[in-house]
């Protein structure tokens, strides 16, 4: 399934998520984003995707870059190139690429 945004984030290019239906609900996965979202319905799975994106954004993008290893820095760069957001973010003001915040 193609996803171009969540409720808080917009993808700069549409992302393809594998959609798996189980007896318990729907699982969305994207290996490039290294994300898995789950819900009893598609709407719940998309809501969970937003929660997962917030987690990744806070932990990888908004942290001090000196805390990240090379793999995490590459993931951060990929996220910044692939995702625009968060929309209406109460985030700190600064350059997330360099970790310089005010």
C-alpha cells in the first residue's frame, strides 16, 4: 500500500508499506524506514504509524548527533531526505542535520 503522509508527517516521496491482514488486525511494514505499525483497522494502523514516526523523529532526528553511531547518522540523513515534518511540530528550533538548536 502506498502512504504519502501520516497525521503529523508528510513523506517527500510516497512510501510503500507491506500490508498484512491477520485475525487480530492489520500490520504495516516498511523496511527502508525500519517501521512496523499495527491496528485492528487500517485507520488504527495508520495512527500507530504516526506514533512510531514520532518516536523515531524524537530519538534519531531531534537528538544530539554526537550520540549516534554511523548507522544511526545514515538513518537520520535518510529520514530527513524522505520525511517532511512534523507538521505543527512543538519541536525545538534548530538545524536537525547539525544538531545545533536554540
